[in-house]
C-alpha cells in the first residue's frame, strides 16, 4: 500500500505540473495575441506623416477626383433634362407666357370680369391724414414719424 500511495502521489504531482504548464502556455499565448492585436491597432492609427509634398500630391489627386465627379454629374443632369429654365428666364424668352393664364381661363370657359368703375371714383373714399399727427412732415427726417 505504501508503494502504491507513493506512485499515485508521484503521478498526481506530475499531472499537476503538466496542467500548470498547459495553463501558463495558454496564458502566454493569450497575452501574445493581445499584444499583437494592440500592435495592429497602433498600426491602424499610425499613418504616413503629412509633409508639404505629400499634402500637395494628395490635394491634386483629390481635386482631380472632385472635378471628374462634377463632370459626371453635369452630364447626367443634361441627359436627364434637369437643365430647366427658371421662371424669369422663361418669361424673358417667351413673351406669350404673359397672357397664357388669361388664355387658359378663356379656353376653360371661366372668364373673369372686372368692374373698373369701382376703382375710378376715389372721391368717395375717406382718407384720414390726421392719423400721423399735426407735427408730422414726411419730408422732414426729424419729424414725428417715430411715434
């Protein structure tokens, strides 16, 4: 029995050593992976140092790309027919648009009649000039206009 106890104890100690070695190896591998991940992350944030020459070459490429994109967009707009005239440009080029609304109403049968006599008799309208006050002189900048 003593001999078996000694053998079992020796095997147990050897197994414990092997398990400890496996644990330490796993921990070292884990630390190594973390360290590599950290280094890779640092490499991502560490780029090329910016110098005047680097910046100017990048700027030239960037401007060329933007110009190319603008040209493409202009071609697409021309093909799509988005180069429409503004309202002012339409009226300047086509003088028939001045009367087009009236023609539209006449074609639809809805004629608008205006009684101009309502606007000719201005004597009946009471305009009170007293609202500004007796001291008010519109030609004088120091008059009583700021009340």
